């Protein structure tokens, strides 16, 4: 299990968010990657697409299921990680690094209040959430 970075924000849907100025980089947590299983296919959003918090942006297909990844913030898709489309196993191997999925140019620098810090997210996972 990958060590959970403490400098990220997390969602109850098991996405992580790294904020750098007005850009949010998004991926799935190690916990999510373990629950999903071996990722074999990734469907990424279109660069330039406008997304709202809670919109389904990505589909991760594993050998046992198809899972949606949701936008944790409002904004415009600025970049996608094409490398994970070519090598989806990267999501399982390095979820907090090379396994990132997409970046959103924030439409509002005020982050949603329902984003969790690492300790709160660890509590959620520990409680079976």
C-alpha cells in the first residue's frame, strides 16, 4: 500500500486533489485502486471540457468492474495524463505520482468545504467508507 500523502485533499469518493495555484491535479487514492483491482482501461476527459464538482470525468475499467472518477472541484479540464491510457497499470503502481488522471483549471479558488484532509480521509477509510 502506498503511503498516503498528507499535503493532498481527498474526497469521499476516493479521489485525491493536489492544488498548485489555480490548477488541481486529480487521481484516485491507493485505497480506491486496491478496491477497483487491476486497471486495464482508462477513459479520460476531453481537454477544454467544463466540469462541475461531482461530474463523472473518467472511467476506470478493471478485470472485475467499471468505476467512475468524479470532478472534485469546478473548472475546465486543462490536461490529461495520456500515459495512463497507454499504461493503465500505472494507476495501481503509483496512484499519487505517475498515475494521476487529469488537471482542472479552477473556476473558483475557494475549495469545496467537503474536501477532506489526510487524517479525515484515513478515518473515512478506517470506518469502511
